[in-house]
C-alpha cells in the first residue's frame, strides 16, 4: 500500500509550536498558573503541543470580560443585520481556512482528514450560516389581554426576546470545532457573549477559531476561550455567578453534576449528553442498505459519536445474512492515521479512552462473548482499537448497557419487532435510534414507540441545522438546532402598556 500520509501545512506546524495562552478580550493572555496540559497526536502517541491549565482566577477574568462586553452593548445592541453580517463574514473566513483547521483537527483528535474536511469544517459552515441567519429572525408576539381594572383602561401586551447574558459553553473532544460552534453561533446570534472551555484533550481548533472570530470583526470580550481541566476550569466556569446560561455537551454523569450546581442559582442549562443508540432492522429491510447505513452509523469517527448506532437488533429471518455482511464489511476496513486519506478507521482520541474501550472488550471476552474484529492499527504507539462486532451479547454485559464510545457494535438477534422495541427502549438513554424497513405501515406504527429525541428511518446519524436535536431521558435536556434554537439563549420579556 503506498504511503498517502499528508504533509502538515506550515501554518499548522507554526500553530502547534506556539505557546498557547488563554483567549480573553480579543487577545492572547497568560494563565496565572504555570502548569501545562499536553496535546498528543493519537496516531503515534507523540506530544504535538500544549495549552494552559486555567484556574478559577483565570476563569473569572474571562467571565468578567464577557460580562463587560455584554453590558456595554457593543454586541448585544448592534443592529441584528450587522451581527448577521459579521457572523457570515466569520463563516467565510473559516471556509478560507478549511484545510488548516481540518489538519489541526485530525492531528489533535485523530479523525480522518476526509471527515475533518467534509464534516467537521464543511458541515460546521452550514451550521454557522444557518445560525447567522437566525440573527435577523428573532421575534416576539403581540397579545391581547383581559385586564378589567380600572374600568375603561386599555392595555396592549407584547413580548420581546432578549439575550440571556454570558454563556458558558463546555465542549467534548469528539467534534471539538463543530460542537464549539454549536454554542458560539446561537449565543452570538442572540446577542450574548460566551466563554468556551474545550476539552483538555482537544483544545487547539477552538483557540484558532477564536482568533478568526476577532479577525471577522466580533468585538473583544464577546468570544473568549479558557483551556483547562474539567474539574478545575470547567467547574469554575459553570459555577461562576455572572454566567447566566450553561450550554454543555458531554457525558451524562458530568451533565448531571452541572445541572445540580446550576440549580443553586437557577442558571439556565442545556444538556446534550450520551447515548446508547439502538437500530431496529425488520425482516423486510434491504440488507445492502442496512449494511452501508449502519457501518457508517456505527463506525463514523471510530464510533466516538453521541448518535452512533451501538446496538443493532435484527429480526431472526435475516440475522445470519446481515452478520455475514457486517463481518465482510468490518474485515475490509483499512486502519491507519487520520492524515492518511485512504484509512477508513483511525485511532481513538487518547490512550485513556483507548484503554477504557479495550476494558469493555476484555470484559466481554472474559465472559465468553463472541467478537469479530477487523484490522489492528499500524503503529503500536497510536491509540488504535480494531473495529469490532459483538455477536449476540448477553444483556447483562457492560458493553450492552453502557456507552462504549468506540468502534464496537452489538448485533443482537430478536424474534420480532415487539422484542426489538422492548429491548431498544430498555435503557436510561434516549438520544437517537433508527428503524430499517421497506414497509411504510411499520415505519408509521413503530417510530412513535421508540423513546429517542431523533428517530431515523432507513438511515442513521444524519443531522441538520434545521432539525432539532437532543435527548429523551438521561440523554439530555433541551434541544439544539432548528428555527427555535435561539429561544435557549434568550429570555422572554412581557411588556404590558396601559394606554
Ligand atoms: P466529558 O463529560 O468527560 O467532558 C465534556 C467536557 O466537560 C470537557 O470539556 C470536560 O473538561 C468538561 N468537564 C468535565 N468535568 C467537568 C465539571 N465537573 N464541570 C464542568 N466541566 C467539566 O465528555 P467527553 O468524554 O469529553 O465526551 C464524550 C461524551 O460526550 C459522550 O458521553 C458523548 O455521548 C457526549 N456527547 C454528546 C453529544 C450530544 O449532542 N448529545 C455530542 C457529542 C458528545
């Protein structure tokens, strides 16, 4: 096989070599701590950069900068059309830097350069432009009321949507650039200021995005970035009294802790959390479509996708055919570094996460589960896990109940659709699900019975800026995307006028 590994762009090398501080008030500043957090290339385990480990004092600096920018009106009180124009310019600038941002993303996160270009940057541009457009569509209502006092008085009520204030955006490591923009863009479209904390594992692209925001004309203090650990920097940010809203994407246990802390001050919270997403394959489904759709649904970004299909329930008459098809597909996957555009499976994000996924597989093996794996990674120092099918695992195995977040998918034989529905819903999670059938009757009958925020039919993992996304049950609270997205970043004020 020829070596197709991309050469790293000069601008990316220079960015990696920089001494990264915090991005506050439209400029770089030093953290008050000396400790650094290493950033590794998952493909070979080598350190490629480092970032600051901000403490509560640094966080307070960033929040105060955001608060000052908000109360000054420099952004919130601009004409909506001006905010929209600047946000669209920001998207154009990001588009011009697609290759640089995609390489940076692949080098810190491990994902394929193809996914980084098309999905991480390409789809993010769609979201950025969609959300920029919402800036000029913020509306209230005019309401007639029935207030009888004093006799003869007349009243007119209208509602206004006002920006909520300083937003804290907490981002995970699986799509660092895209998920950061899922927080920055609605916050800024609504007129808020934001402090973003990326994952300590993947902080680099967000820092570069902050620089580009300033270049696009977003005023100082409106978009700030602090880097650091979750328990220190992240906790200090979500609990800061000047933060009006927390937008969190990450694991369910951390999300619950943030919700508990937010309850003390009734800080507004949106939670986009984990999933253990089922796919239900009925016996009339098209096998080829199922294999193509669920290979992508299960192995995109090495399964490190909150919406990934990780439990596939297959009706008995087509179970053996599909297992054979999945086995062939998994064994044909090429495994290699994300910078090799031909590699279909890439390393996991970190050695800790690789070890966590490996522990799930070791546990399953020790309990005699049948595993079918594809190729291993080419570099023993890289954080690779081979793509793996788990054949008919016991319901009580850890990997059948918990979110593995790796290239591992369970194939489970069921007698009929009723058993599939019961097992699919038997989880604390409820993020996404898919149903595979050629019967319109079955699709219409079963989709309302699946407990998930998004249910796909004959596809999986497709998301869109205009399609609300979020979780049932312990997969979250609130919805991102869609025409009502900015509601979560505004307060509704009723104005009652006597005339
Ligand atoms: P995580 O919960 O460990 O960390 C997420 C972020 O929270 C990181 O920036 C981390 O530093 C920070 N954090 C950790 N402890 C904190 C605390 N006490 N206070 C404040 N911040 C804290 O999640 P992860 O491992 O980075 O990401 C994987 C998880 O994210 C998976 O569970 C996945 O399903 C979920 N996810 C959900 C969605 C969605 O839209 N529902 C999207 C992507 C990822």
